[in-house]
C-alpha cells in the first residue's frame, strides 16, 4: 500500500516540477538558460532542495514503475532477487551521481 501511495505522491511532485522546469527553461526570459544563470540558480539552497526532491521523485517513480512491471512477468524468485538488487544498485548510483552534480 505504501509503494502505491508513494507512486502517486512522486507523480504529483513530478508534475509540479515539470511545470516549474518548463516555465523557467522554455517560457521565461531566454537569459535564464545561460550558464551563468543556471550556476547562480544552483547556488541557492531553495533550488538545491527543489532539484534534490525532483531527483528523488524521478528515481523512485521510475524504478518503482519498472519493479511493478518486473513482478508482473518474472516468476522465478532467484531472478526477482537479482533484478531487485540490480534496480536498487542502479537507483542508488544514479542518486549519488545526481547529488554530486547538484551540490558541486
């Protein structure tokens, strides 16, 4: 039940995040997409928090969706364990890489 609920919550966060992203990067002043403006925006704690929450939501929503598909089609418990471990490993590595990019 909690995974279902979190899938819906992260979907809502993704929708709001995408609206903000599209407004900032595509519909506002063209100067907002320059290197200097992006670096200045990423130096703000608000935007670091926003990007981290957005990153977490993308990773959880995507990998939980993939896991839902896997458990529909894979019946072998050994293969399920291997796939679950692989998904968790890839998700954690992507999160670490994303945090490195956001913070530095």
